[in-house]
């Protein structure tokens, strides 16, 4: 009689054997979670399987008292990922968010100018001349979405300029996102009648006191505008176009201050259950915050023994990345999660999974599992 699969598996080396599972997932469906039941039942393999595994692990992590640290690159805010993120905030699943300056402001743009957005599903078919025509018309394309600059950026800018000048007069700088929070605190902006504040992650983060970190302030429309507003050099061309009274650039805390705030926040919030790192896309929004663990271990505690560093600083409890960058040429976005172990961001027993794909498709499925839908 030939050997069965179980016989063959039993003959493998112990290390290889632990990497292989048999049968289906251990999961008990309930009438209260029809979406989760369907996902677990149908998404069993490849990226679908990894998506479900990530969602189930995150749910167990949160149910056990852990929280999620979310990072988002790309244009997720313009693509309305705030709907999902906001629900997770209200459910108490997300403890902090790291984003690019662009995602920060684009969340607000959605709130104030939602009815003015337009879309072009067949964007791949545009010619270069058509792209130029769109640009000349002031239609700023982000993949399939046009950001309504005049109805968003130019509406919010005077409000921010007022806050910048007030901070300058007081001599009290703020972190970049805190100026945006002040717009809410002081009721300085109107909401688009077609927009739901429940769908704006920035508004929900302010309302629910979720920590926000912005590593790439200059990489945004408003960041570019602020850079021009505080330009005070004497370049023969650019100096002709600077403000009569440039804004003091020091009214915005340097990004080093964000790392200071993050280091303090991490120490105070990395409970014994730890923080799960959920990464949507790559880039600075992810690389900036995940580095806080080796930063604490190797910079603040550089004189301590390796054992004391490990004992005093809790590494990230798990790492889940949804990405589209291939693992090549030193790309951070495509770096394997095991690489992070060498940088002491993750321990050897940390949960780790990478899902290759578009996070506007994958992330909502993970969220549905975490939320118990």
C-alpha cells in the first residue's frame, strides 16, 4: 500500500513539517458574522488565503486587548479608504495612524468638497495630449479620480494661513496635523452636504483622540504651498515671488519632533499585548513609524545590553503589509517582513504576512474580519 499524504508529511524534517498545515482553518461561523463567514469559506488560497489569515489574526489580536497601528501611503484618502478606517476607529481597533502629508489633507478635501470629485475609470486609455488638456483645465488626476483643487485646497488654504499667522504671532509652533485638527476644534470649515463626517478618518481621529504621525509633510499640496509661503532666500529668480512677509517656517515643528512624539507614544502604548503594524502601501508613511522600535533600542538604550533592550522595548506584535512593489533593489515597500527581524523591528515569533495587491480591494476584507461583519 502506498504512503498517504500524512505519512509523507510525518517523514519530513521537523522544521519543514511545521510550515505545512492540513485540513481547513479552525473557524466557527456564526449568524452574526455573515461576511466573515463567507470570506473564510471562499478565500482559502494564495492572496485570498493570506488576506483571511491576516484578518483573523488581527481580530484575535484586538479581541485579546491589542490595538492596531495603521500606516497608509498612496492616495487612500482620495480613494475613500477613510470609510473603512473611520469605522475601525469608532470600534476602538486603531490606536494610531501614520500617513503622508498628501493622505492627511486629502481626507479633509473629501469632507469639504465631496460633491465636486469626478472619475475616469478608463484612465489607462488617455493620451498624453488628453492628460495635458486635463491639466490645463485644472483637473488634477490621481489614477481614476480628479481632485477638485479649487473647491478644496483653495477653500481650506485661507483658514490654514490664518492659523499659521496666529502661531507665528504667539511664537508657539505645532506639529503639521495639529493645524488641521484646529480647523475642527475651532469650527473653521464647512462640510460638503454630500459628505458624511463619519467617513472622514481625519475627523474621526480628532474626535476620538487617535494619535496621528506625518513623516512626509512636504510631500503634499499644502506642504508645497507652505514651503513657498515661508521661502526667504535670495535666489535671483525665486526671490521675486516670495511673500512680502514670509511666514516663519519654525511655526511647524520639524519632523524630528514627530519621532520624539512617536517614541513617547510607543513607550506609553506598547502594552504586553503589543501593537500590530498594518501597512497599506509602502514609503515613508510606513518606514518612519516602524523604525521607532530600533530607534528606541539602539539610540536611547544604546548603552544597555541586547537582553535589556529586548526586555525594555516591546517589538511590534505583528506585521501585515499590502503592497505592489516587487522585492528588489533595496525597495522598502517590497522588503520582506523577515528582513525587519534583522533590524529588530520584529521578534522571531511575530505574526507576519505580506499580501501582493491593491489595498483598496484587500484592506476592506481584512477590516470586515476584524470588525466581525
